[in-house]
């Protein structure tokens, strides 16, 4: 057979590996379903788990939206995939303000460290609390003394003023009763055993 020269790389190994990882994880989620839970695929995100009881009203149902990514490199909150996931989750939240949503980002890789950190002064938790008091028209002032929430905001944004600005502005546009959802963002990092997790 004569030699044949390809004009482009048609190796689909990475794509196939990503599909296999998602299928494996989907089977794991399926096997771990509890009574009153339903599994939906490629609906809100890659894997959705809806939890409810027989007597629950639609408002009492809970939907967990999970994005699944297989990566060769480590990940940080500034990595494109992580930023995209957070943007998608906020989009779901805005489209479904009355729904009890939980968000999960699952990957095989480990948490990395930014190579070129931004040299901006990190805000303290007391400064974040003050920002809540002064944000918008006072919609979030009542949460300024919630040390748990302030701590969550600090973890999510690393005290970075620009991230805080985007997040707090977004919170101002939503009913304060839904602010607890900011704590329901789950980043699962590590192997297929998913034994390392960052909980926000």
C-alpha cells in the first residue's frame, strides 16, 4: 500500500476520552440515585439530578446541574472552563429564579495555582461586609452581618475586587431570599473517585 500523508491531525483520542469520562461518571451518578431522585442527561447541563418527595410542591424540588470536563492540565477559578461554568450557572439561575438549584463542576484534574497573580490588594472579610451594606439600594445590607455568607463570598472571589463587583451586582438584581444559592457551587477535582472537592 502506498504511503498517504494526512493534511491535518484527525486524532480524536482527547474527544473520545472526554466522552468516556462523562459516561463513567453518569453511570456512577445513576447507581447512586436515592429514592425520590431522577436523572436527566444533557438537559440543563451534562448531568442533572432532580430531588423531590411524593408530597413536594414544584417549589420544593431541587435540581443539581453538573458540568463534566476531562482535562490534561490543572484548573483554577480563572481557567476558561471554570469561568464558563460559573457563567452558565448564573445564566441558569437568572432563567429559573424560583427553582432551588445546586451547581457542580466535575473534572479529573487537580486545582492549580495562577502563574501570574494580579497585584491588587485583597479585600478583607470586613471590607466585603461593608460592600454588602453599601451595594445597590440596600438590598443586601441585611446580609452584611452573616459571617457565613461573607466567608463564602471571600472564598469564591479570593477577595478580588473585580470578581466581587460582578457577583454583588448580580446578587442585587435577584430576590434576597435566593441569596443562599451562592453557597451551592461545588467544584469536584481529582480522579474518577472524585475524592478531592472544593465546596463553595
